[in-house]
C-alpha cells in the first residue's frame, strides 16, 4: 500500500487555514474579554458618578460633558 504524501502546496494551505481559524478564535476571545473588562469599568464609573451626584455635590461642572 502506498502512503499518501502531501504536497508542499497542500501543507501550506492546511497551515494557512489552521492559522486563520486560530487567529479568528483568539480575536473573538480577546474582544469578549475586553468587553467584559471595559463593561465593568464603565459600570463603576457610572455608579461613582451617580453616587457623587446624589450626595449633593453639584458644582458648575456636574453636568458638563467632556
């Protein structure tokens, strides 16, 4: 029985597909991780701003947008 041989082109194509799939999953995982982290920071900032406004410290810059 003859062993199946992969040509160089087939090997490069398989490596390219594997690399593309790996990069896609890494990108999506990193994006989700960053979204969670930034979501927590945004919530903390919103809660902090709500707490400072409810304590009565309404200075001239209290409602100004950056």
